[in-house]
C-alpha cells in the first residue's frame, strides 16, 4: 500500500506424486483425473479514494480490479485427459468499504471464463470481520 494505492499478487504451483495410483484408488478415469500439477496466480489493484480526500480517515472506500487464472489439471498422468473446465480465468471488478479497520463490506462482479466455455459470471456481496 502506498498513498492510497493497494497492489497485491500471489502465484502458486503444486505438484502431486503417484496420481495414477490415486486415480485408481478413487475410481477416476478420463478427464476426472486429479491433477499432477496445479498452478495459478492473481494480481489485484485498488485505490482508496478516501485516502486523498481524508488522509487520516478511519474509513476506507476502495474500488479494485483483480485478474486471476488457475488450472487444477495443468498436468495429468498418461492415459488421462485434462478437463477444459478446470482451466479458469476470472476478471473481478468491485468496491470495498471499510467503515472500521476491522470490518469490510464488498460488492463485486466476477467475469468467469474457462476453456470449456461453461463459466458463469457472478455478482457478490460480502461482509468480513477481522478479529
């Protein structure tokens, strides 16, 4: 965070051994495989508009955008196939209001897509409390 600008990012990658044996134990076949490699990342940018109008305000009002992508089947074992629905991209547009530093109320829209073309957009309202 710097002068009202908030930037955050996260990347993750996981690898799982013996997935073929796990699939056999779970009775999975085809595109239902557990992923050998899972990966994803997100980048979020927001700006606290109250930081400019009232630099020491206890409240915060931050419009934000976030781009994220993840694939829970980036790699699957031989003999299995990836489900295109597990390769996801999400663009989020929203606003977060903190009436107090421990409380946040968010309204945000998610534009969700995947390689299968079956992603469904969402409009969410959330309330959070940090204790």
